């Protein structure tokens, strides 16, 4: 039976550490992840969409803009997200092509530059709290506040940083394009970095927003809108843990939505780490999904076979 799955690739799959951040290093990291993804398509019964993070890459573009200010213009945040969707999508396409060729799989991959609609009245716009870009001296931060309308905050004595809104995603605007590519047999790379945040006016005209969307929440939304059977969140750990980092830490092999909500209420998952992943999984399953898996790239095949990873069910 054919299944539709969305695999959300975490940042650790694109940048392994601070010593390996160059573009060639990023490709090698993406290629290693794709080495574990490609065999999932061998049986021909999987329709696959891949999403990915882009936080460090957006930061690099913004930093280049800051360094080049005397000669060149700043790159708006929505364009930064679009740029990274294209570049990272290219890396994934290239790596999957080579893996498919090696495995004798007749498949192609295509990237969709994806806009994600957010509500211009979302409360997040009134309280920007997502840091992006590099640390700045106070004077430079204040200059950007006055000249460019940035929201800036002091960060624990380490300097000043720009902060932007992180609104809730409402709709994947290129959904029909993703569906058409899936129907044509492609592996589709979409909603990179949570999608390009756009807002609509009363006439339905779109404008890019200075905002970033959580990748896991956007992946969950895309999976729900596609009617996907499976949402897989690929992250740095093989399984979700309770009491993480404590002497009584324990792996979770399987949990229901009700149990996941209980663990959230008990404070087992940290904001900015595992919490948004669990929230995204809950939303997917409550929206009609059949199963979600959280695991690391190296264990994807075993997780698909039910032999490892954390499996979450309604």
C-alpha cells in the first residue's frame, strides 16, 4: 500500500559542528542524511516530501549583509529564507540523485520555493522574540533600530541581537504544486526553514514578513494539508527521552497523543528543543495523521520498520 510521508530534517543534518560550516561541509552533511533517506524509496510504495531547517544559513546571509553594508544593500529576511530554500534544496536534490543512481532507484527530486501564510494579526508580531543574525555592539543595534526598524534586544551580556516574530503557520500556499510533483513520482523538497512567511491584505495581495516560522510546526501543517499518513521528525537523538539529562533518564519507544500531552504538562521537553517537535506531532495526529516518528537520520530505516525511534500514535 502506498503511503505519503513528510520527513523534517533538523539542523544537525545540515551543519554538524562549528568546525564544519562551509558550503562544501553543508553539502556533505546533507548527503550523509540523504544516504539514509534514499533506501526508504526502494520498494516504490512511499510518496515522500522532505522539509528542512535553515537557521544557521539565514544567519550567514545576514552576517554577510552586515559586513558588506558599505557597498551593498541588506537582504530582507523573506529573501534570506527564499535563498536558503533554493540552496539547501539543491544540495538535497544533488545528493538524492547520486544515491538513487547508486541504488538503482528510478526517482527524481524537485524543490518548491514555498510561501507560508501567517496572520498579520498574530500576537507574535507584537512580541518579537526569535533571535536571528549575529551579536552586535549596542551602537550598531540602535542604528538598525532607527534606520531599518529592527527590534533588538540585549542577550545575557553577550551583545545585542535582532529579534523577529515567529507566528503560527496557517496555510502552505504552494500545496497544489507539491501534490502535483508527488503525483508525478518526484520526491519533493518543500517548506524549507518553515516556509517564507507572507501576509495577505484585504484584497488577497501577499507581502513578505520579517518573521521566521518554526520548521516543525510548518512540517506538521504541510503533512496535515497533504493528508499524509506519516510525519517523521529527524533530529539529533535516536529516541525521545523523559527526564532528559538526569540520572533517571528513560527512552520512550511508543506513546499516545494523551501521553504526549501529559509529558508536556509535566515539563519533560524544553522549548526550542524537543517541545516544538512534540507539539508538531500532536497537531499532526489530531489533524488526521496515522503515526509520527522521532529519530535521528542514521536510524530512519530501522524506525520505518518499527525497530527503533519513538513512535507516537493517536
